[in-house]
C-alpha cells in the first residue's frame, strides 16, 4: 500500500541584505541530498534557502514590494507488509500446517499404493535440474540414486545424541551449511524443532511417503505457502514454513544421491575385489552413510543430515546453488534469527567480548568462524594451513568456558577431521595429567570427529571473522517493509545516505534490533543483475540532525547490516546507502542464452526471481512469471462459468442434430476496487497476478522501475565461477569465503579425508574434468528466440527494513525512495531513476 501526500511550502523574497541568503547546513557525513552552491540554491522539499532573483541580488537595492512563490512537493510513502509478527508463533503454525499436509499426502499414497515421489525435485529422472544451476552445469558426477531404506537397515531421522553434531561434508562445497547444522544441535529448542520433524517422520513411516525438502506432490499447499507472504526468500516466517514443509515430506523413503555405482557398472578388476559376488557388493559398498555423495552424519543410519541438505538445496533450486556461503546465513534461514559479522581484529575489549558474547554460545546465540585462504605467492604453497587449520572453511563454536584461569573454546570442523595442531590440540604437550581432568567439563574427548580445543588468545589470532546469530524466543516480534530499487547501468552516483529512507515508531521503551537486509538471491543469483550491492545505514531520531549510531560493518557478500540498542518511545529514521559494484557485462543474459542455458531451468529461475521481488511494496511483477495457485483457479469465475456451460449442454444437447453445435455465453459481473494510492484492481482477477502491495508505478504518472518486464543477467565474469569451470571465490571483499576448498569424491575412492594424511599436508584435489557441456540443439532455421522477459535493462535490488522489538513495543514502518536527479515533484520512482 502506498500513501501519497503533498506539502505546500511558501517562500518570500527578502529585502536586500549584505550577506547572501542563508543555506541550511548538515553534517558533512550526513547530507540528505547533494548540496548546491548558495547562488544555485532553491527551495525543494524544504531544503536550502530562498531563491535568488535579479531583484534580490545583494548588490542591488530592492523596493519594499514582496513577491510570493508557491511550490508543491508530492511524496509517496509505502506502508509495511508485516506488523508485530511473532517468530516463534509463526514457526509453530508452519509446523502444524506442514504436519497436516503430510497426513494428506500419506492418505493419497496409501490410496494409490505408491511411495511418494517428488515430481518437482526428482533426483532419479530429472537429475540435471536437481544438481545444477544455469552457470554451474557440469560440476557433480553422482553414481546412483537410492531410497533411504535401501541405504540403511534401521534408519533413524535424528537421535538427539552428541554424535548427531558430528557431520561430515560431502562433494558439495557447503561447509557453511554443515557447520550451521552442527551448531543447531547444541540448542535444546532447536533440537525440539527437529524432534517435531522426527514425529512427522515416524508418522510417515507407517504410510510410506517421502520426499526431499519442499512439499512436492503437495503442489497446491506448496504454492500457497510460497505465495501467501509473497516470497519465502524475504519473509523469514514464510521461508521457515516452506523449508519445514519440504523437510516434512522428505523422510523415510526419500531418494538420495550416492557415490557408489551399481554392480553391473563396475570394471572387471573392481568386481574381482568383491570376488564377483554381487550380493556381497550390495551389502557392503552400497550400504551405509559412506556411500552418500553429499553430506553424511558420523552416526550410521541417522538420516537428518542428507535430508536437511537436500531440502535446503530444493528450497534454493538445486545443489549447485547451495555452494558457498556463510554459516550465519544458513542459521538465519533455518531459525529465523538475526546475524552479525564481527572481525576479530576490530574487537576493542577482548574481556567484554568473552563475557557478553562467547560464553553465551548456544544459549540465545550461535557462532561460526572462518579465515580467508592464505596466498601462496611467496611460499609456493597452495591453500596453506594455519597450525593445521584450513582457510575458507567454516567452523562452528560448540562451547566457551573458563576453567582454572584459562579460557577455552571448543570448535568443530565440517570435514569431520580436527586439523588444529596448535596448543591444546589432541595429544599436545599442554594436556598434562591435571589438565586431562577438565575434559568432561569441556565436553571433549580425544579422537572425536572434527572437534578440537583452542585457548581464547589463539582463537583471536587464528580466526578472522566471527559470525553471531541471535535466536529469538516468544517475547520478540518483528515488523518489516521492503522496497525495490533500480539504477541505470553503468551508473555513477554520489556515495551518500538517503538512497532509501525508512521511518518507524516505537510506542514504548524496548531493546531493538534494526536490520537492513537485501533479499536472498541464492536461487536466482545467476540472473540477478550485473551488480553486487553493499549496504549500510545510519539511525537518527526524528527532529535531530545528528545520527544516533551507524550500522554494523558490512561488505559486498553481507546479506544484512544491523544495529542493536535500547530505544525510548518515539519516531526514528533510517537512512540507507547503496553501493553497487559491477561484476558482469550488461548483456550477460544474452550471452548466457547463447552459451546454452537450459531454457526449462531458466523459466523456473525467472519465476522465483519475480516472486522474490514481489515482496517489495512498489514492485509490479510480470504476471506471466507468477504461479497461480490451484485453489485460486478452482475458486475463479472461469470455473464457475464452466459449470454453467456443462449444465447448459446437459439441458440442450439432446436436441442437437449431427453437424449442429451449442454455444453457451456466460456473463460475469466485475467489481472494481480502488486502492488508496489510486491504483485499480479487478476483484475477480487472480490476486497473485497483482502487485504485492501498493501501486506498481510508485512515482509520477505511474512510471518507475517496477514497470520493467525483466532484469539483466551476468556475463563474462560469472558469479562464483571463472571461465575454465573451476570454482573461484565470490567477488567482493578479499576475504569472502566461497565455502571449502574444492574436492569431489570418485565412485569408489575412500571418502575425502581431512587436510592431512599420514601426518603430511594433503591438498584437496581439483574437481574432475567433466568435459565440455553439449549445448541444446537449436531449432531449424536459426538460433533460439529470446524469452519474452529479457533481463537487459534491469539493475535492481530489493531492500527491506526489519525491526525486532519486545511484544510490548510493536513498531510501525514506512519507507520511501530517493527521487531521481531533477525530479522536484515527488519521491516516487520515475523512468530511469530509483
């Protein structure tokens, strides 16, 4: 919803003065908009001094006659989408709805006497679509697909023991996700959520359903879940709902990728290793967790790890799209929490950080850490380790505890092998007899899969970044507002605050967490646009010209920036600053199509992008790209008209002679609803094909960036991938972790070891050369036509403000965009502007 308001300002010419007219001053770091020299200053939006005319020149005498001028400024503000939503209540509701959906699917499976098969994420018959995205089209070489009971004799979804936290990364470079899953097991209420899923697992075992992550054959409910809050990728509650629904339906009989081929595919020498006994081969090599291609638990028979990973992949489109990321992002996705990035070199008071942050690990907050890979230009060592610890590998923090005057931190490696060889590593000289007594208090034992101990001072020296995620309880609520911003490409603009302005009101004093966030583009990052966007903001109280504080540190790979502080009742202003950095050519989309992008995959990706952008109040999506819920179709006037037609045919068809036909004309009544911002909508139309909220145009005359038909895609430097097909670090800051060093297991080789073998550093091998991908055949007569929604003029991003407060202080939010240069008539976007 948008609310248009106008403000009429009057200015009077002043009599002659010796000094030039006054100019409104602002702090140099905090201009609302670029300042102009005094002789050019004119009154716009209340800024600046009165206009200078020839008669008002300071060097001329002016008569007593005064001249009055009038100007009108139109401002368009957008009201929020979510008001005081409870994270915990929303998650409980999501679980309840998902459980009901599972029971419905179970009944269908029993009636058909069929195990559940996910037609939208079919690992067996649609392998390429499930494994790869548009750009990374030939990374994985899985050997087979098997159902859970074929892999495990007595499968258990989640045991809840300490061993459940011991997870080993597979062929997918998603160490951040593995660390996030391992960390979640340390918080009881997050375990309880997993227990809820286990109950659904047990219920589904008796009915024979299973899938992967999203709901699959539950298309109607799935679509309603994905669209009820416009998009799961921006709305935390809807994301959790959709994630849970997918996981609920992917349980006992789910299909999983394996790394061990069928017996018939083995060579003669490989069969000889099993004495040419097929049954022996199937009972050993093709059974258990070790045969899984992707992540696996240390406890054989426990299935939650590969199922959650599969679900996460489906939510984001495919396995390839899950590569590279931050542990904090995955934790946010699965818990609804809020994350903050802390550089260890920036910590001012180490004691305060220990007492106020680390000792609370796995209570109301979760931690991950990493450091960037060391350059080997001087040493000649590729991917050198720091005391045995590998760079670009996300680790999770299990515990921080002070014992006998020493501060210890227990960490876990996602590869399942503790690489740490420094002080207090397993078997090191520091572990004297008296110190061995503290192992139970640390919750550590030598030889564990990936767990190790560090002293706090070594922790600060080794790790470059600490990622902290706050977990909310039932006392917190969240309000949010999202806007769509677009800039011409290439663009040169002032690096200043005010690109987007949000205002919010707090009715009572409360601790507040303010989050300025980019929407999650992981699913459609290949076509997101030619730029990466960095964001930050300042917070000010209404009526003040000095900011209260600035947002947390950020760089281009950061999804969000935050401020955490206690606020008194009142109105507050958030001024955001956008910093787009080109990473692709403008015509990357056409180049991608010419290189052989899968058109079927592209259609799905473009649909997800349209849904993602639809959360913005000022965005008007292309209705051709949005999915219509079956329930909406079944309730539409068209279906009612079909019923009328059938009734008419039944009545009159008996009197129709051969060669004659019956024509039935049905007339429906259309009701037009006029919204507050002046946009009209058809009450009988599918609501999902309308703008999410507010007017599409948003600016003067209804023009604006939200009227685009599509957006541009990357070319040349593909996101997260270089031209030779090998994985590379994501663009942006020099320390962005792309995930973990590349490694891909072969069909029968042992599972990838840790960084060391036999005490000698072992570098992970490069991905296998899978050969060139054969592009799809072109139709006769020339090249494939471009899609109707070509992304060539879209350089945009969706930015949202989320405000978390206690239940006693729910916030109200409005947002508006900076007007384009030269637009003195309004704040709404116009063609070519924001």
